[in-house]
């Protein structure tokens, strides 16, 4: 095994240029060159590219527990967590065994199966949804929820918040947070005016803007969709009472309240962000969306909600929605096994590890004089490279992206793989043990000094 750690004191000018050292990334570089020849940007989802931080993405060849191994044999403590799903860590033996056994029984039948039934039961047991439909991605879940909301209400307008990402659904791809922020697009070519034109985008945590939008468009609003706690502009929790206010405003205008828990679901807590907000404050979304953790690292996602709304869905009702691989037996086995293994101890461990990493990151950045702010939503957290609380996307956009790029590369050199974007959560898992936390702790001071050298020298978001 080759150690990833080298040169965490690199010159900030080298940040974003594979500061890891000549020769150390030969295999990843060669693979990336091949990928560029056959795949746009060399990646199958834009945030995987290093466009926001510069350099060559590492090709990961295996992962176990809290660690990733790349094609050059370097090992990294993983803080990407596949962008959220890997709550238990990579290649959890019981998940691997269950998935292997499921695959041996056949990988897809196109008929109802037991694992999909049991996964649906598990979701209904943990959340306020009464009926749930399984799909294959978070994007499909939000797209379907929006269609159902429109079909149920007979209205067209959708309200969303700037900086909240709900997948690459046409109607929701306006001011959509991390990927688009990292790539400096304001929306996306290819999304027709007719699709985006029915979307109202408001500043997050802004009650006045919500009140004004409903006053103007109320009778045309089918639904308001929000991340239960925003995680795609960095972690920005709703102000106390904000989600309840949204729920009440929707109800007052006959619109549906849709909470997107694709990221927070079964991650922020065992019952998602709803478990620490709605369950406490006494509000219930009309529809919810889920993904990531409930797929256990496989393509599985879901949307669900009130029985009378879900009854409008085909085959019971007229709103069409379908999928050849929806409820796939291997994917649902992975998700079901993951949820069953996600005990209170798992959430306690992830929370405790998060507290340690947050405290150490903040201490290192403070010692180096780097402006920063740490925010959390349940067990999720992120570090903003700017001073002061972040309440909305404008605040999040005030980050020093050059400082983050230098920090990211120094961490990578020291064997810690952060998300290659300043607008993402740092994901921990039950597998982040003392040794993994020590690697992170050892990497932070040098990375903070690299960020300090780069701070203020370049791009602000
Ligand atoms: C809150 C939220 N909603 C929806 C999505 C879309 O999910 P997917 O990438 O599985 O399509 C994501 C992440 O990608 C997300 O974080
Ligand atoms: N921020 C995105 C979702 O949470 C990252 C995942 C992706 O789009 O690849």
C-alpha cells in the first residue's frame, strides 16, 4: 500500500494542479485521459470531476470501511461517502453477503419481490409517509413527486429554494446548489422555458419571500419542495420553525408540502431530518423523497406520502409513473440490510465522530487564521470557507474557493479524500474508527496552513 500523504505544505499556487507530486498519480491520470476520450468531462456525474478544485480525479479501485484505494495504490480516509449513502462504511460484510446472496437468486425479475415490500415497510415505519413507491434515483423520486403534486392539485407552479438541489429534474434545475454552483451555471441549457417557467425560486430561510410568493401565485402553486435541511450548498439547516411555517403556508393555500430527504433521510437521524424537526414540532409533509442511504450504495430511491395523494398514482390513479428496475431485488436488499443495520449506536457513532472532526477542523483553521464557519443538521455537517453563519445560498456563495481548493489538495496529499467542491457536506460513517479520525486530525493543520497561504488570493464563490 502506498501512502497518500506527501507534501501537505504545498505552495498555494500548486493547489488545484495535483499537488500530490509528480508520478504519484500516473494510473489515475492515464485512466482519466482514457475517460475523457469517451465520456464528457471524463466523469458520469459532474461533481466527481475536479473542476472546482483543479487536478485529476482519483480513480478508486476498491473501498473498505472508512477507506478508499485508488488506481495508484494510495489509500484515503473517505469523507465523500459516495455523497451520502455509505452510512455503514464501504463493503460492510453483512451488506456484501446479503447482496451477493440476492444476486445469486437473480438480479431482476420485473415482478413484485419480497425485499422491495420489506424496504417499503421499513420506510413507512420510520417516517410519516403512509404509502411509498420505489424508484432508482433521487432525481426520479423528486420528478415523480412533482408530477404527482401537479396531478393531485391540478396546478402547475412549483416553489423551490435557491441552493437546494433536487436532482437534475428540468423544473427543479434552477439555482440548484453544489454541482451547478461548482460549475458556475445559473441553470442549464436544454431546460425549456416552459419547464423552468413554472418554477418560482426563493431565498432559503426567508419567510417574507415565501409569504409574498404565495400571495402572488397561491392559487397556481401545486407544491413547495425543500430539502428538509439544505445539504447541497453546504449544510444549511432551516431556521427554527421554518419547515413548520412552510407546511402551514402550503396548507393555507391548498398546495402540497414536499420535503426532499434524499440526502438527509436515514442520515441526519434514523428518521431523517423529519425525525428531529417535524416529529418534534408536529408538522407532516404531504410528500417526501428519499434516496442515498436507503439504497445502501445501490440505485434505489423512493417517494411517498399521504395515502389519498399516493392513490392518484398509476395503477390506482391517473398519474403515470413507472420503472423497469424500480424496486430491483439486489438494490432493495442492499438498502434494507443497511437500514436494519443502522442501529442507534451507528447514529451515535457518526454524531460523535462528526463532533470530533468539526472541532479539529475548526481548531486547525482558526490556528492558521483561515475564516471559516462550521454548520450541522443532525449528524450532517460542512465547513464553509467564510466567516459567520450561512442561512442561504447568497451566504454560501461568499466562500473563498481558492482557499478550499488548497485545503482539499493538502488533505488529499495527506490521505484524506474530501468532496471536490466547497458546497458539499463531509460524510462520515460508522466505520470511521479512531485510526481514521487520527489520519484526519494529522492532516488538518497542514491543510489549514495551505488554505491560509491561498486565502484571499483567488476566487470567491
Ligand atoms: C437533496 C437531494 N435530492 C435529490 C438528489 C438527486 O439524487 P440522485 O443523484 O440519486 O438523482 C440529490 C443528490 O444527488 C440530493 O442531494
Ligand atoms: N450533491 C450531489 C447530491 O447530493 C452529489 C451527487 C452527484 O450529483 O453526483
